[in-house]
C-alpha cells in the first residue's frame, strides 16, 4: 500500500508540524508529490518535485478545465495500490480526478473560511470535494463543525490532532523572577491578534507597573496586502505607545533557536482572533505545542480549537479581542507566579495529548479504515 501525500510546497516549519507524523505512520510506503521545494528541507519520504511549478499557465488552465494535474497523474501512473492524501482543501479539490483506492483530504485553517470568503466559487468546489472525497481530517471540534456547516457528511470527518515530537524538546521548569519575560512567536497576520497582545502588554507595563520584557520572534512572511497593512498598524502602535525599549526583536528563527528564546521566558502570549478577511486559525496555532512542551504557559483566546490545547490549568484563556482581559492575565501571572505550576501542566498536556508518536498511530488507523 502506498500513501501518496499531495501538497503545494514543502516548507521546513510546515513539515515539522503538518508532516511530523509521517515518520510515525507504520507499515505504509510513503511518497510526496510536491510543486515547490525549499532547499532547507530534509525529506522524510521519497519526494517527487514538479519540474514545472504548479503556478504555471498550463497547470492553472488544467485546473480551470477540471483536469487532473499532469505531473501528479504521471507519477501515480507507476503505482496501483494508492491512498491519496491531499494536504489543504484546495489541493484536495484539484486532486479529485487522481483517486485510485481512497482519497483523504486534510484541512488546516485558511483553506476553510478565508478561501471561500475570497472566492465564492470555492463554495461549490468544496461541495464537490465533500461528495467525492472519502475522508476528511481536521484538528479539532471547531474545525469539524465548520466542515459540517459547509455541507460535509459528518461520517466522513475525523479529528486527528497535529502534534510534536516530545523527545526533541527539552523541558525547562520556569523559575521565579523580578521581571516577567513574555514571548510573542508568530507570523505578522491579523488572525494572530498581535495588536491586542501589544495593547495588553502596554497596559500591564504602564498602568499596573509590571516589569516586563517582550521577546518577539517572527515577522511578515507574505506580501499579501492585508499582512502589509497589519504590519504597518503594529509598527505605528509600538511607536505611539513607546513600547520599543521593552522589546527584543529576533525575526524568524529555526525551531531550535526558538526554543532557546522560549527558555528565557515565563509565559507566551498568542491571542488569536477572526480577521476581517475571514482568516482564522481553523484549529489551533501549532507553535503552541512546541512552546508548551518546553514548559511555557500560554496566554491566549477561546478562538477556534485553541481550547483543545490551552486550559486554565496550563495557561490562560481570554475572549477574543479583549486586551483588558489579556492584561489581567499578565498581571495575575506576575503577581501569583502562576507560571511555575502552569509550566508543569503545559508539558504534561503535550505529553498526554499531542505526542506525534501517539498521533501518528491514530492517523494510521484513520488512513487504513
């Protein structure tokens, strides 16, 4: 039996979180069909790269005509006993004509709501995908409910959490300190709620006189116009609120270097929200898994499937777009030193519920069902 992963681009971070379970799926030969390659990526399975980008005029024309992708069709012609595993709903739709034994599609977030909001044609395309694809995999209850509301058969939807490799992450028990070191780790996108994090940090520093230092990892990773606008909004707020002296910017870091910065911090803040363009986490931000595995509690929101990961025992949950509530969490975190006990709970949550070895086995059962 061949498990053929079909995706657009292999990226190191995407691989770590999305395909991290690949090596934990037993008894299946796995291949990857991919349009673009990131040279930094270390392959986990035999990977076939499209010599002509999936964004080529010929590929776009075939998509519009409803024809199967020629590159994938040619590769799969050499295999008979194939389970096709499409990553992202958009890819699943384009792969519909490639099915051999079974077809599985996994949704991740933007491909649920923002895609349909940006182009209404995807509403009907997804209806066809829901009819013709055998199984859909999602991160949690909220994402499942979203698919059902869009018309997907509940019997076709399976929940399988995205996880992380616990053994690769060192646990650092947090120690009491006079300054609260806070980590922001995400791309500069409106759904990440960074503006509310900054407002909360400003309130905690200026109003409540909490000694705070902000460690900021990430930045804008796209020329998408809304990302540029949001980046400008954040920069304007930092300037007007005079927050810059309290911030150390690192830019994007490798997972290993991110862990080094996280070890300096007592708590992370990641208050995800629904963006104006319909963008959302869909499930939960998977960076939370690595951070919590290191023992970092997270201040976050009840957005989408985040409550599957974060709870009052291992972190803080706030309503969306409520900077005052976030500020109260920061103040409580500092005054009670709750990050010491929550640190232990954060690690235990990932060990018990989000270990890639365990999730790889559950994913294997879904695939072979």
